[in-house]
């Protein structure tokens, strides 16, 4: 499949690897980071890769279930800007005042990295 950027005139080619596993029709999100905000209902939708979820400095501690609409290997970056309230996202604890990188394995979310959030605690 090819994509033509009409402004730059550049073409991007995408190729799908051969596989007989999974559904016949695979949904592949366009690879661009998208920023999302948490909703009060305790649910998050992970529908792009990578996805950035930011909890601001006023966020209460909470537990968020994730409706996953991406393939295994997709990244969810959780920026928790609150000084002391941790968040639990997809069963993984995300520390206060920190950034946590989660990866969807196809079965669960796993933490693959932690680093101080930009402009926080430095």
C-alpha cells in the first residue's frame, strides 16, 4: 500500500508481512504518537501506537481499565505529573511524578521503562 503526501510530493510504501495467524482483516493504526486524557469513568481506550496518556498535576489516584484496540507490541506512555498520586493502568502501577512506558503483549500490559516526567522532579 502506498500513501502520497500531496503537500511534499513524497510517497510512503507500507508492506504487510506474511502471516496466517489472527483475524483475516487486521487493523493497523497509523504510526503517529497521539495524546489522550483520562476519562473520569476509569476507562481508557488504547487505539493508536504509540499513545501518550497524561495525568496532570491535579489528578486523583485511580485505577483505569484499558480497552485495547491495537496489536501486540504497541506502546502506551503514561505521564503522571502528580507529585504523590500513583495511577494503575491496565493492571500496571504507574508511579507519581514519573513517566512509565507500557507495552501490550497481546495478553497484558507490561512495564518496559520508567523515567522522570519532563519538567518534573528535576
